[in-house]
């Protein structure tokens, strides 16, 4: 009687329904003529129909078993029985309820069995038809208890009338409908093969782990795997690769969407769907469950995962380890590290097609190198950055949205820009400045160039050359700028950040330092952690306030101050980004910290020639300015720093426009008077010897006189500008 294996699940289901129908017919009393109690029983003897149906059901069961054994494809009913751990009676109850849904004759027979028209059997009637030997015994109620699969896993529904029905989701599944049910719509999605090159650039060690794990996972039971790593690290992709290489379907469940519903019920529905499909189930984003407020939610999920016969996967940004469960090694934790420099470079190349033209002097390879060095992004962040860059290009030229290097750097900054650095302020880059605008002596300029190279090449040195295997700490770049106020230290930091294409954050020393024990370390740790996530360059101005020398311990405060310094040294060494410090008190910096610096660059006060360059380059093109000879006199006379000169020029522009709103020129007198104002501000003496004549006379009349000078009372103007040899005659004349 045996045939070849079943060609599909539907043929198998039809045979099983036919078998159950035989059992149902065997249980329904047949209608016979009532004998005459006063006469002889002369009715003909017929074979017992119930016995015939039971024999037919038994023969069909044997036939089905033989065909199932010869079948080489998964069968839905067999999988349902195995995944839900159903006993034979429980499986047949599901089939009987399904038969009542699809066959009107079966519903009529059930009506005969229960004594009334019924859409489905009662529990007692079902067992009377399928297992008369246990009907009416406590075993009936055990099969329909809350701890057994029929009700626990929502395979059947018990109506208030006492009738049982197959759950519509289970019925649709057995009949071949794979639509995601309404109960988990918006929570559950079926994973699709995802083999994009950008997401398959894995760490070699991780790739080896996945290769070894996938075959074992396909045959293991009740395994729970936590995949943890930062956003975009490929947690979903790793889950897909594991299941794909092991030949398992995979379902994704959105934890945040599930939390908006009845949590225990949605967990049960999701695992029911995973069992029906024979799939692994991945809970995406379990981080909200790892909080004290949701301990019960987390326990509920872990309990369900522990009961699930297949593989449960959990994705999180944070690590977690069980303490009182999964003691038999069924819990696995896999960390997905941030990609290394070579991996980031490979990701950029994969996401930027070879034909993509980038407007940059160094060409495509150089742009990719700079991006991979400057931004420690994950695969997902790199993908998002490219998408953002294409949007920037589209806004610039909708008809021809060609990518530029600047678009990609802007796209990268957007991935990091929403991560604000605590206790720090972002310094907006001045796009019109270049290193040529920074006036420094040749030795300091060479050091600054070397520092810029060190910053831009650190990815290649550690990632390609192999120093990452030799050096554990100190992979970042730390430099100290020393010099007085206004000598260009902040400007140099801005230019370095701009050259690297990253954001510069100036740390608020006052906000970081705290009188409370341990608070300073906590603030510093947060600053560095935020900077790492934001791929930002850190700038500590007046760094000697934090990095001061450790002293002899004379009281408790000294001990804590030394502990703060030790923590800071350690945290700077661990930081793999760029830390720039500025101080005008180099001698106060802790010697142990000086040894850890990669560069110390001096920013001296400018000499006369340097000051002339600063005076010359300070005024924008929209304003007329004194000529070279006049500026040379100012540069020689006043030993100002670049910051002072900037203040003077800006004040002079306001002064000129305040006297004449239509003015477009700044005179020498405007500049000299503004120098006087700068001297007043910083507390320097204004004397005839310091200023000379006629400069002192102008300052005296404008700033030192006791009368109010209106906007039009400019007794001395630029027409009286004389060389220094005639200045005394000018003074006497006036």
C-alpha cells in the first residue's frame, strides 16, 4: 500500500484529515430500526460501521507513517507536532478542530455526537471521538490545562460555550497561508537574505566563530545567543548569516513595538509563529529590558526563550550575562567589535562604486583613507553617511548630484553630530581660514605639520603597518600647545580638526572640575566616552588647571587630587582619538603627563615681522585699510599678539562705522585708538613713551579726555598722518 513520499504538505494534511474523519464517524452512533419488543428480531445482520471506520483509520495511519518516512521535504503538520511537543491526542484534537472548520459534513457529525448543531467539538466530545479510552477521565482536563501546548501556545481557542476551535493562525498555516498574523503585525518580520558587501566585512575572528557555530546551531536545541555591539555593527546581519548558513529560517521581533502591547501575550504569539515556521527568533533591541524598571519583562522573555526548542537570538548595544539560569552552556554571548581601519576602508570602497568621481586633490583612494582614519564608524553608520552625503549632493545640484569629498565628510559628521559631548562646547569651523593664516615661527610650523601628518596617518600606521599588535595603549594623538593668550593655539586646534574633517569640542574645565570626591573623574570619563562616540577632537584650554603637577600628600585633598591626575593620565592613554591641550604655564604640567605627549608646540608672541603679517591678513576684503608702510609702524610700535590684533581691528571697524555709517575705510587713527582700548582692557599703561606721537595724542583725546566726544568731533584724522620724524611738529601745531 506504500507509495512514494508526500510531494507537499497539503497532500499529507488531506490524508491526516481523512484519518481523523474515520475516527469521528466511528464515534457517531449509526441509525438503526428499533426491533419490535413483542416479536422476534428478524433484522438482517450487517457489519459494524464503527468497527469498519476504526479499521480504516488504523490502516490509513500506517500508510501515512510509511509515506512520511519516505518524504524528503519538511511537512507542516509534522513540524508543528515536533516544535510544539504535541502528544498524539493533542495533534488529533487540532486536526479534528480543523476538519470542523473546512468540512460541513464533519460539523454535522459533531452535532450528532454532542446532541446539537455545533461549529466545533467540546473537549469531552473530541476525546470521545479520538481517544474513547480516556474520555471522561481527568486526563481530558490535563490535555486542556494552561500548562499544555494546546492552550498555552494558542493552538486552539476554548470558547465560553465550551467548544474548542483551532486558532485561525494555526489553521491558515496548516492550509498553506504564510501571512504574518494580526496579533504580531508590526512586531514580527521574516528575515530576507541580506548579503550586501558592506555588512559582510567581518572581523576575521568573528567570521571564524560564525563559521564554526552555524552548523552546530542548526541541530542544537533551546539555545540563546546575545549579539551585542554598537549601532550599525551588523547584529541583524550576523543573526541572518548564522541562520542562513545553518539552513534555518529567521524571524525578527521588534522589542520596542512589542512593549506597546500585552507583553506576555505578544511573546507567546511570536514564539508560536517561530514554531509554526520552524524558524529561529531574533529579538531586536533588548536594551530597554535591561533596566531595573523592566526586570519582570526581561525575565518573561528569558523564560519563553528557555522553553523554545529552537534558537533565540537577542541584539543589544550592551553586554549581559545570566546569573541564575542557562547553567548548561546554552547561553552564548558574541561581541561585535567596531571595525578596524582596514575594515573601515574596505567598507568605504564597497559602498562607493569604482566609477564614483570625487573632487579631491588626492583622488578616491586618498579620500577613503582620510574617511577611514578620521571616523571610527560602524558598517551601518558608513552606509548612513553615504546616504546623507548623496542628499547633500542632491541639494547642491539636483540635476547632477555628483559626490564630492566634502559631502562624505559632512555625511560622517551627521552620524556623530547628534552625540553631544558632555561638559564641552562645539567650536564651529571657520571655513575661510587656512594654515597660511596661522603666523608661527618656522620650527613651530614644522612641528604643527608633523602633528597634522600624525593625526591623518594613524590609521595606516596602526592598521596597516601593524603597530596595533605591538601597542595596546596610546594609539591616539595627544599634543600640548604652549604660549600666551592670543598666540594662535585655539586657531591651530580648529585648523587641525578641519583638516581631519571632524568636529572640535572645547572642554569646559570649570564644569569638569568638582570639589566632590570622584565627581571630576566621572565627568572626565563621560567627556572621553562621548568624544569617542562622536568621533570628535577634544581641546582642553588652560589645561594646567587639570593636568597640574602632583604634589606631596599633606592632607586628604592632596590624595584625591593625585588620584584625579592618575585617572586622567590613564583615560588619555585609552582614548584613541585626538586630544589637544593649551597652556601658558608649561612648567605647571605634570611631568608624567609630559612624557605621554606626542608633541609639544610652542606658540611664542609674534615678532614685528609676524605682527605685520597678522595686521595685513586680518581685515576682510570689504573694508579699506591702511597701506603696508602704515601697518609696519603699528606692528613695530605695539607688541600685540594675534588675538589682541583681532580685537583691535574689529573694534576699529565698529569705531569707523559708528562715526560715519557710510564709511568703508578704517583709518590709522581708528586702529591706534582701538589699540588704546585694548591696553585699557588688559590693564597695560597708556603712556607717551609707549605710544609715541601723534598716537598718544589721538588716544588721549578720544579715550582719556574728560569731555564727551560726539561722532563728528574727529579733530585729528588720517590726513594728519605723518612719519615719526614729523610727529612732534604735528603735536606742536595742534
